[in-house]
């Protein structure tokens, strides 16, 4: 228990921009292993803990996802790794051979124009409306929006700077800064927020206390009908997928979408390439007419032991081959 606290303060808060998640998860690890010395924790204990997590309900009827279980195991493995590095634990990391569970957290759901209108129509507070519309028009993550400061906004050139800073240590997931140009929607949102905050000393663009109504707005817009799979449910991150999906469907190339999202090209290609207009049709049709001409040059090819140096009529070639 004591070392777990030390791990958070001396390592996670310094090295991990998502340390607050570690701080929350470490509570359950302390609950499970808190009274045991590190030297007494064996792989069988971790397997039992893994099984408990898989059967644990985070809400009535909803069990913890495999991805969440993996995060707990990764944290525990990290605790042992630091203990070894710092000379506190002299054994072998008991998590070293622990296999991660298969994850299927990918959410491909995005909103169409009618669904966007329904959602915005249920954002009754203007602050929530602005947050949702800003997310839809910029593709910023929730944490990036929460941490957005007025110093990150340049109205003169119409740019939004997404920096590695902000309240609660929120920052770009990749750890890299990026620039997102304003469009009419995002610019109007920022102008409205600027008018609301005239004379306000708050350095942040959006107030975090208005985020609580998002789930209610989604429910009222009937975007998550009963029985819908978790991976298809509309969450705040759906707004980011909506931004990217509509850009791709309108012909914006994947490289530029990746730059706007702050993702690698590979991640964007894997997730959004199928949405491109006539996806890969042009590439495939480059093969058209290659072998449908009246003659085929098979110079230098061997057929049935004979070297052929001439152009053959297609029909004769087919007859010969049969």
C-alpha cells in the first residue's frame, strides 16, 4: 500500500499525463493487495484478481470490459517494474507472462445530419450547446476542450492551438501540439463564449460544470435505443468520429484528417478509409483493359515447352492453352 502511493507521487504524476487514472485504479489494487508485501504476490494471486475483475459489475448488469481489466494489469505490472528499478523488489515481475485480454473497444458510430440536429436540439443550456457544436466542428477530444485556454485561440488568423497543457493535466493524447483552423461553427461558438466572459478572469474557454447534461441530451434525442451494443452507443467521443467521418465522406484526404485529429496516418486509415467516396475504386480500375486488348504480347514466355516470340491473337492463345 505504501509503495503504491509512492508509485503515484514519484512516478505516475511525473511521467504519465493520465496519472489521475492511475490514481483512481490504484485504489482497487490496494484493496486487493494492500496488506501483502510485494514479495508475497505471485502470479496465481494476479490470475485470481483478473478473474474477480471480469466478474465485477461497474453498474447493475454491466460488467467491467476486458480493456479496463488490461489497464489494471498494466498498472500492477508497472508498479512491480518500478519496485525492481528502485531496488525495493528483488524478484521477477509476476506480471511478466500475463497475457492481455482481447479488446474490442473500437467505436465506429458517427452521427448523420439529422441526428446532429436532434442532439443539438436537446442541448437546452447554451453553454452545453456550444461545447457540443465546438466538438462537432473541430474534432477535439473532451480533455482537449476542457483544457482549452483563451491564450490558445487566435481570432486574427482563425486558428486553435491544441497544446500539451491544461486543467487536470488534460492534453493531446499523442503528447504533441497541433493546430486546428476555425470554421464558421467553431468561430461562432468562440465568439459567443468570448461575449459571455467579458470581464471574467477565467483563463479557460469552457466551464466544466456544464458537461453533466450531455448524457441527458443524448437520451432525449433517442440516440441510444434500448438494447444497442455498447460499442455503438453515442458518447462524447462520438462527436470526434462524426467530425472525421464527414470530412472523409466529403473527399478530404486521410493525411489531412490525421493532422487535424492529431492521430497517426495509420490509425486514421484503418478507421476511416472505408468512408472515402468510391473507396479504392479508382485504384482497382487502373487494372481495366490491361489484358482485354485484341492481342497479348507474350514475347519471351514459355508455353508448353515452346518459346514464343510473337504476338498471339487472344482467341488462338486461349485455344492453345486448352
